[in-house]
C-alpha cells in the first residue's frame, strides 16, 4: 500500500485538483423539521481537494447540513452545488437523488452490510453502476489494499472489528472515485488510540487521492488536526469559519472560545477603548483586565461584554512578587496534577479562574497569587443574549 | 467514473415525488376499498330497511328480549375472560421473569402454546372433558353427584376457554415489560426499605401497568367479538352472544341482513370505543423504562413457595393441554365410552377425515390454498407499506399506518358481514378469494406492525449508504433492507399462515358450499359426527399449526449479524 497513487485505475491527482475552483457550494441553506429550524440559512464554500470540518455541539445542525449535501434530507430552502452541478435549488425546483450525486459517504455507524462479504460491501457501488465484473474486482482489490485490508476481501462483514469496519466503509466510499467524500463523525466510535491512528491514515489517503472531504464532528481536537478549514456551527447558524490556527487564536464569539476549550469565560463591561482594538474590561469588584476586542461590531463604552482566555495562557506569580501587569489577585483553591502540568483553580473575588502551571514550579493550595494574562491572549466579545 | 449518470438532468420541483405520489394515492385507494368500505356497508345497511333510511329497525332490534340477554352475555363473558386472562397472565409472567420458580425454561415456551392454537379446537377438547353428560370429568364424578357438576355449555364455560386461550396475550405483554425493566428501579425500592413483595406490588407492577392494561383491553375487545367458541359452546346450551346472533340472523330464512348489520354496528362501536380508549389512556405513558445497561433484573427468592408456583403454572398448562390430550385419546378410539380402551384403538377417524369425508377434505385443501397464497400476498403488502412509511419521504405516508390499523377494532364476524354485504353481488362471492381478502384485511394490523418493527430494526444508515453508493430507492431496499429482514419475513409468513389456518369468524360469514375452510369443516363435522372424528380433525389442524410454530421458533432464533 505504499505507492497508492494511480493504484486505483483511471485516477490521478491532477485530474481532481485542476478541475474546479469550488467543489461544494452551500448557499442560504434552510432545513426545517416541522416547526423546528435545524439549519437557518447558512452559506459556505469548499475548495477542491481541501478538507472542511463542520464543528459544533450536538443539535447545532452540522449533521443535517451534511445530509443535505448528500441528498439524504430534502432541504426547505437554499441551493447546493457539487462541482459544476446544482444538486438542490428550491427556486429552480431541482433535487438530485443521493445516488446520482456521485458523492462518497462514511457514516457514523459505518453502515457495513452484515449480509455481504468485505469485498461485496466495497464492490457494491461498482456493481450497481454496471462496471464490468473484472474491472470491479480489480478496483475493489486496489482500494482494499489502499486501506490496508487486502487480505480480508472474502471475510464476512459481520465479524469485523471497529477499526476494520471503518476501513471498509472508507474503501466503499472511495471505490467509485467520487470527487467529494462526506464523513459523519467517522472517528467517534473508535477508542482513543485507534482514533489517532485512523486520523493520520485519513490524512495520508486524502493527500494521495486528492478528494474533497467534508467532516462533521463535535470533537474540537479532531477538527483542528484534520482540516484545512473549520466551520463552527451553533443553533443552526455559522458562528465562525477559518483555518484551524486562525480560529483557535482569534475566536470571534464567546461561543467559539468556549467551544474551543477556553476555560475562562467571564461577563464584564467595556471600561475603556484604546487603539487597534485594545479595550479595558471591568469585571466588577474593581477588577479590570486589558483585552483585545474580537467582535466584528466595534466596542462601545459601558456595554456588556464577555472576556475569554485559556488556562495555559495564565501565569501565576506569588502575591508578594511584582504582578507584571494585567493581573487579578486571588487565592489558589484547588490543585490537580495532570502529568504534564498542574491544573489550578484560583478564586479571585467572585471569579473562579482556571490556570495551568509547569510541573517544576508547583504552587500550594491556599497560597495568595497574582493571576496574570497577557492582553493579546485576552479576548473580548460583545455580549449576546444567550437562550 | 461514469459521466453519464453524473450529468443526468435535474428535474422540477413537483416531480420530486413523481411516481411515488401515484403509489401513495393507489395505496390509499386500495385501503379505502378493502378496509373502510366493508365497514361503511355494514353501517349503511343498519339504517336501510326496504327502501330509504330508517331507525325503526334499530329500536325494534334492541328491545327484543333475547338480544338484550345476548348483550349481557357478551359483556359478562368479556369481563370474566379479562379477569381470568389478566390474573393468570400477570402471575405467570411475574413467576417466569422475576422469581426463582423451578422449571421456568420449560414453562416459558409452553405458556405461549395456546397463543397459536385454535380456540375452537380448545372448545371441542373442553366438550370432551366437561360436557354435561358425556364429558370425561362428569362421567368420572357421576357416582358422587346427582347432577353432572360441570357444564361447559354455559357463560362460565365460554369464559373459561377464552380465558385460557387469551392468557398468553397478557403473559406476553407483561413478560416483555418485566424483562426489559431497569433493575436499579427495584433495587432502589429495596434500599428505601421495601420488602421484596412490597417492591413487586408497589414498583414492578405499576411500572408494567401500561403494558398490562394494553393487553387487557385487547383481550376484552377480542373476547367481545369472538365467534367460534360461543358458537361451539354457547349454542348447544342456548347461551347467545352478539356474535352468534349476527350469524343466526344471516342463517335465518330469509336472511335478515338489517338485523345482522345493526348488531354488527353495535359490536363494532363497542370494540372501537375501547380501542380508542386504550390509545388515549396509553398516550405518552410507556413506563417500563428500558435500560441499555447489562443489568439483569434480580429474581425474587420464593423460598418454600417455589413449588407452589410450579403448581400454579402447571395447573394452567394442565387446563390447556389436558383436554387436548383427552381429545387426542378420543381421536384414536372407534367409540368413546368415557375411558380409554386399548381394544378400541383405531386410525379409522384419521382415515375418514383425510381421505373419505368430502367436507373435511375440502376444508383442508381450501385452507392450505387460502393461507399459502394469502400469507404471501399479505407479507408483500405489509413489507411494501412498512418500506413506504419508514423509508420514503412521500407525502401522506404518515396516514397509512393508522388507516391500515383500523381492522384491529373490527371483530372478524363484523368484517365478514361487511365483505358479504359489499361483495355478495360480485363474482367474488362464493370464491376462495373473497375469504382470502377478508383474512388479509383482518390481520393487516398484525402483519404491518411486525413488518414495521422489522424495517425499523435495520439501521437507516445501512440503506442510506447504499443510496450514497449509487443505488436508487428500490435497489437499495431489495439488496440491503430485504435480505436483512428475510428471516423475520419468513417468521411473519408462518405467523400469518397459522392465523389464517385457524380463522373462524369471517370464514363463517363468507363460505358457501365448496369453499369451506378447515375451521368451518371442523364446526360442521362437530355437528353430525362423534367426538372421535371431529377430534381427529381437530388434532390434525393442531399438528399443522404446531409444526409451523416449531418452524417459526427455528427461523427466528439466534442468527442475525449486527442489527
């Protein structure tokens, strides 16, 4: 399975990457179930050969969006283009059935057909589209090699391990060489070790075959490590899109920050407005932190806002040492040893601050400290009414 | 990749549904004709006497004394049946699921046996045991009593046989509920200080109450509409129920269709009322509280009472199986003198019903014909319905299941009358087909419910992945869903086959000379032949049914990959 390139007959990298500028285009997509709007008019583009992840908590509409692209759900409104073909358009009255969209899909449960062999599962897309027996057998063999299951072709699909099922599902999704492959939480059913390995293998496969991948996941780590682009969804709307680094460093909303593991999120008020987006946030009880304003709408003096910073950006200094600016005085409440670091909870007035500290400089419980956060790692957002 | 399929032209909005819509309309039309029209025919008939609409006949019918008595009998029989089946069913289910009663594994399948057997054969076997003069027990006890102590030809006798045969319904529902219950619910009652019997009464039973209530209403409704047993056990003792009076009205000369229709409408309204009540009561309360965890509910140690429990369950089985054994013995005797005699051993009765008696022969052949083709057609229809309901987005599919469930509320005799009135002037009347259609419609709810749960047991993602692999709807169903539910479809086929084989009520309304079914033949043979002959025929039917049941258990046991 070393030289995977060209081992699937009739396929080369260039063919895919040169073709078009947009592989999937979702415009104003709306999906209602009865009175509930699961997806509320979202739009995004996916570049050919790239990997995009729809990330969000359960019920945010990410899976619904994926299923609309697949054609497994009939959207309520909007337009979906795959390659140069409109597959759904409510105003033009277009709906292409899923089997005619030429999209591969890996389901959360893998959906391996237990009454067939591994080979039967993988060759199904070829037999159904009338590919000659010989060619089908050849391509099935090739793609099974590619996912490392070459020797299991004749095995009954009913007795496969989770990891093997995942590979069979992947092989089946790739065998008819779709330009776009959809993944619905593909790694969530695997244990932690296997998950990491499959993640790497997926990336290698995609690099070799050059298909466009759209993932759905609720696991931020998976999203950040797998994708070129992340679409963060919340309550049927897109919160933010961008590269993983971009999103991780510059969350635009308090939701994004919280979802990406910013463990310190506090309400406050805009106390002062400086240059280049710098603001001072009043956290009450006379505590103030300098921060960078992240919301698209400009800050206004006295407005409610939310401030967020990560536990690993916090430095703890003993209270008797100089604080080094932008600090909150507090007392260490809990200490937990996590192996690579210490995890602290610091009580600063009414606030509970999470902090991480190096293993070689432990801070004792009950100690008075100054919690300092560099202003560039303190993100401030306009407050939104959360329901 | 094949560009041909990729470049296929998109189509316009309304044809989203296209042929699908035609299919849905077609299904609605067929259901309306087969399910609703016969019912309407009965209702309309009740208001028509001669020409024009009238309610005079209705008033007349319901002031007739013997009809008032029949209504009372029907009610009493239904109540007694529910009390018997409910009490015994719940007790047995609890003993099997929650106690350490010995022989549980043996009793469990045996307790279900009456579910499959014909209650008419059951009635016949009870005649052998407890008919006033000739009954086995009565003749044994004759020396000690002035009068024969037991009379099966009575309201109590009818209720006893019905209770025995409907106990499995309550048993099955309750057992399912008890076995799926979360053990921690009971454990926490024990931790709160309740004794084990207190826990059973205060926690376990109330949690199963919806299942029990549901089963009881089903039994009540079924007992009210049942026809075969009251015919066999009631008519000889002049105990009439609504169903036997409906039959009598049709058999009078000239047939009184209006009277039959009025009584049928009354019976239907009664059963429909209770079924609707059941749906309303149970809406939104399904307790039981299944747990995904592997906890097995704990069994209660009965201590010394363990063997008493064996006695209780054994007694139930004795009441069911004992008379059958008596019937079996009788069927091998050339004459019945109240005791088995080796000198009278003979196969002549079997020879007669299989080879000589024309009606018996016809009944056998007709029933096998109807049941084989009928079960095949029914399985196909029910699978199609289940697939349309659960595997398409066709508009109007939600209404199909409720419509197809309507026959649940219709007693067989009423349905039979409906088909009779609706089709008597058509060439279908007097054929086996009309009986077959009536069977299919009558047991459509059974078939559909089973098919639905089969289809739902297949994860949607399995056929969705076939769609994503390029298969359109029907190939995805045919190559993925159908193979996966195939064993279940075989079981369903056998279940329907068995059900059709022992059907009595609608056959009784629809048969003509030449189209007698096996149950009709049995009832006719009972009228003019001695116990030995009818016993042989009853045994024959029972063996057929039991063979199918054994096969069902074979098919539906283990197997199935990952579901």
